[in-house]
């Protein structure tokens, strides 16, 4: 099994944290793939499987973050007393 470099994944994590609010505003409810500190693909580029395959082919050295962007309503919590 190939070992993943922690700095590669940390950079994407940091970039996501810094841009999370604008990502939710623009891509809520959609799938995105982040690599090299930018959004490489969204679900408009195909199904989740197709997007991952595109990334592996076009960017073989990238360790991507791939996930569904939460909806703003996903952040609403209710307290029941």
C-alpha cells in the first residue's frame, strides 16, 4: 500500500477551511473534488466515480479531497428541552 504524504493532505484541508464559507455558498449539496489547493472538479463534470477517475488520470500524483458540500440547513441544530 502506498503511503500518503501528510503535507499533501494538510494543504488541501487548510485550503478547504479557509474557503469553506464561499464553497458552501456556491456548491451547497453538490460533490466537489479539491486538489492542489483548488477545486478541480464538481458533479457537473460527471458522476462521483467519473470525477475520481478523471482526477486519477489527469492528476496521478494528487491526493484529493472528495465530498458532498453540506447545505446551509445541515448546520441548523435544535435544542430540545
